[in-house]
C-alpha cells in the first residue's frame, strides 16, 4: 500500500445487499446534514461531536418531509420581508403628493320634492266580529234563512241573517242593540235608531229627541216593509185588549149621554100645558076677586084664592135641584176619559216595535263579509260572522316629527304589484299616546280592481307622501354649494376651468335665491349672474 492511499474496510459480501438500503439512506442524510452544518471534518474533532451529529441525522431521517416544508416556509418569509423593505416603485421615494383639486357637483334641472316615506299594511278596514243579541228569543236562535257569502257586501237595510224566520236588518250606528225598543221608551239607543232611519230616508220623527213616539213606530213599520217582512207580532192578547178598550170607551160615552138626559130632565121647567093651566087658574082667581068686590062680599076668600094660584104658578117655574144628576154626569164623563186612556195604552202596546235580535248596527257602511261562522239550520252562538270595511285602506305609522308634516287630505303614492305608482289620500291621522310613540296614518287608495285587491291584501307597501314640491322643473344644487355673501345673500361658486387646478382654477360667484330644500339639494334661482344646468359648483376644497 502506498503512502497516498487511504485505508479502506471491506464489507463482507453477505451484508452488501442487506445494508444497501441503509447505506443509501446514510449517504442521502449525510449530504442534507452537510448543507445545514457545514463540512464533516470540522465536526469530527471529538467523539461527543460525532455522537451529536449521529443523533441529528436520525431526527432528520425520520422527519425529512416536514423539515423540507419548514425550510421552504422560512425562505419565503425572508424573501417577502426583503421585497417589502427594499423593493420600491420607480421614483416613489422622490415623488411629491399632487395638490388637491376642487370638489364640485353639477347643477341639476328637474322637479324637486320633499317626501315623508313610511311602510303601510294593505287590508280591509276595522274587522269586527258580529254578535246578535238573541236574549229576547224563546227557544234556540236557529238560522232559518240563507247566510251571506264571504266577500258579500252589507249595506244599510241589508238583511244580514234570518233567525227563526225573522230578519236581522243592518243599520248604521255604533251602539250595539241591547234591548227591545217600543213606544214610550227613551235613551241613546232610541236616538241612534231615529238617526239611522233618517239616514236611509225613513221618517222617524224628531231626530234630536230620544223618545220612541208614534212617528218612530210608523218608521219601524216602513223599515220592515222595505226589508220585505211583516212587523213583529205583539204579545199575546194585545189585540183583544185593544178591542175591549174600544168597547169600554163606547159604553162610557153612552153613560155620559144618559146622565146628560137625566140632568136636562131634572132641570127642565113646566110643560106648556102646566104653564097654561097655572095661568088660567090665576086669571080665574082674579076674576073671582073682582066679582067679590063688586058684590061687596066674599072678598077675603077671593083674595086668598088668587094668592094661592100665583104661588102655584111661581112654583112650577122655580129652578129645580139637579145636583145629583150633575154629579152623575161628571162621573160618566170621567169614565169616558179613563176608557180613552186605557184604549191609548192598549193601542200603544200594539204599535210596531224593534226587538234587539232583529237589528245589527255597523259603523262605516258598507261592510265586507270576511267570514261566516253559522249556516242554515245551526244555532247562533257567539260571533255569527266577521265583517270589515268594504273598501281597502292602507294603515301605517310615522314618527311624530314626520307626522306633523302631514295632514288629512294630503296625496300619497304607493307601488302596485306590477310596479306602477298608485294614488292614495290620507284620511285619518291619530296622535301617539306620548311624544315617543308613533302616529297612526290611514290612507284611502284610489279605486282598485278586484285582481289588484287580491294581490295587495295583507301585503306591506312603501308609501311616499310629498310634503313639499316645486312647481315644475327647477335648478337645484347640493346644500353644501350654498355660501353666504358679505350682505347675507346666498351664492354659489361656479367653476369655469379644470377643477383639478385647485386654487388656481377659474371660478365666478353667482348670487341665488334659495327655494325648497329636499334630499340634500336646494332649489336655486340666479339673481346676479348666470347659472345653467350642468354647470359645476364648488361643494368643497
């Protein structure tokens, strides 16, 4: 062996194949270690160093893929930091920021309006449950007639139901029926009845009086005639009572006649015969007295006879005592008065009346039938049906600040399902319970088709209410474009060159008269200077 040759150790042949895989892995691991730790000869000075290298080699051999990924991540991180630190755009460090230009906005030309916008539910108004007072009926309140269809309309004088063969007539009113109204009763329900009858063209007497009188009864008779039903039957025996009272009146009047005859007879003077006989007796006595005086004898007897004849004649002409007959006549006349009063009372009981079960008061007629809870043959218990306003309305709410800008009669628009705008009018504004509560806003839309109503029913729509609008097209600028002049006048600054020139841009001032402000813009009318659509006005610098 020469001095320049390196000693080698020969591996037995039987171990070559078995150790081929380990030798290959060792060769690869040694190469990767060399990349990390430098030349092997610098680390092999001592046995401890050789052991440490062997340990790291085992760790690296067992996690080779993980270490490769970690090394790649570290390289990418370092590269990113270097690029961010040293890579700059050309001349970026030496470039200066450009000077800011003028902030402008174009002058607009068109209509300008200030609107209040709110959401509203679409539906029929004031849905209420209809309850019939059947307490006055004997037996079950059986529905005997045809019930209304859902969607039917109830108007004044409509028959809502037929119960036990009798109608339930619809009349306008707010106070529910709670008692039978007949002649002589009084109260607010009578006043409501009179006013309801008058509103449908039926006379009912003084509509300011709350007393059920003869005129009211006559109106009830006309009400049933228009509904096509007979008036309610009076209580049993009422007709017989009237007939008996009429007979009693006739009998009392006959008694008066007899008493008058008796009084006349008792107070009558002598008959013509009696008067003639008395006169003859007096005359005869006078003649006898004259004869006695002429004969000179029997004068006293003749004078007594004449005196007697005069007394008898005076007696038949003297007034008679008729006090008993006059008292009898007075009693007979009182009997007639009592009989007439009884007759009037009997007739009043027979006058037309209105049972509580035969009238249904509803507000805001006509009304639409939303649901029917009874059918023919069933017994009415609870609510017979549900009705609502026959016309669609929009019910929304607005904050107090917005609501105070609104007024009944103000016009609004909302969108139909096909996207077109539809007109509505505010019908009612109701204040909130307190300053923080929202106001109720009720709107009545222009007439809608049945198809539109079906599509809108139960939906929520956006309503726009114009609370201020210009009369046609006007010039307008952003509110920020207005400035105050030295005299307090309003003005705008119009840019006549490139706004990017900033303070060097050419501008001119135009004095304007501001008008309606809406949606961040304001109507302007040039007073001193020219201003046209499309001109650029300064809104900021």
